[in-house]
């Protein structure tokens, strides 16, 4: 964790020295977005895992690792799982988090891998389907790879999920692991977006930025940006997204 923070800090310094490139803002330990029904607070945990608290509801996304990193925000009303990889789904973490009130939302490929203690509280969500709990509406979208050498990581036929989560009047897109698929590029009315970018598993910063420019969320949070070669170039991503000054890039403390 320390070495990763040093690398990010170096990128922040370097970005300020490159003419024409926007300086990267400091990483946030949390972020707050206003909604018609009170603030949405986003709490990054690590990599692809985070918690959203809103209007008394607790939404946990792709929890893995120590359950104590999530329980400080209260028992989850919703747990969203995008796909079966170990940095997104952990039956052990789920077993420690899920309570009687918790609804776990997952694609079929994930639901079939969960233990008996969780399976009775799972809503299997196919692409285009929606579910609502605790005032939070969740719609599933496709997530998959397009590039030939990456197809095995997230094959389209496995039917992994991205999600659009509606909290009051705010629409939040969570990419999961995907490339810049047409279903992402054609999204509409997205207020905030969590967009992945890491190689060789998902997409390049260039493709991620191009997708963001296509569906134009008000705010974009780069996440899931650690790959085999280290951290993705958030400075380059921010510079590309800056072609549309109406889109704000916000950095959260993921690593």
C-alpha cells in the first residue's frame, strides 16, 4: 500500500509539470453527492469494493477481504456483485456481511457459486432487469471484453453485470469488469460513474476515456485501475476526459 501511494503521489506532482494537462486532485477518503432525499456518501474500500450510504440505506459493492472494512457503515441493505472473480466476489466475506434484511444482487453465474447461508437472499438479475430495495433501484447491464486477447477474462456469454443504481434523483453507473461495450457507451442521464481501466483484464485508459466521453456522466470515478503492470495512468485518463469540460474526474483512495 505504501509503495502504491508513493507512485500516485509522484503522478500528482508530475501532472502539474506537464503543460496542457490538468493537475490531478488529491485522492478522497470519501465523497458526498447531494440528492433530493439527502446526501449520498461514497466510501472506497479497495480496488473494486466500496460502500454507498444514502437515506438510511447501506449499499455494498463487490465486497472481498476483511468484513470489518464494511461493517463500520452498518448492516448492508443491498450487496451488488458484478461477476465471479475473486477481487469482486467472496462467499466468505458475504457470509460475514449478510443479515436477514440484506438483498444480494448478482448475475446467475455468481449466484450459483454462493454458499447456502447466502443463496436464499439472492436476487438474480439478468441484463435489462431491475430490482428495488430500501428505496434503491438497481438495473443490470452487460459487462464483457471486446478485444481478442482479453475475451477469456470476461466472456460475453457468462453474462457478467454492470449496474445503474438510482438513489432518489441520482443515477450511478458501476462498470464492474468490462471494455467500452456499446451498452456502456449508450448510457443516458448518468450523474456519477465508476469506470474500470486495467490491463490485461479490462480496457486501456484511452478506451475508458472514450467511453466516458460518449455517455458523459457529470462525475467519473476511476476505479479498478491496478493491473499486472501496476497502476493505470490516471493523468492521461484525466487529460482525455478533459475534452469535455462538463465531466469532472474525481479520485478516491483505492490503494
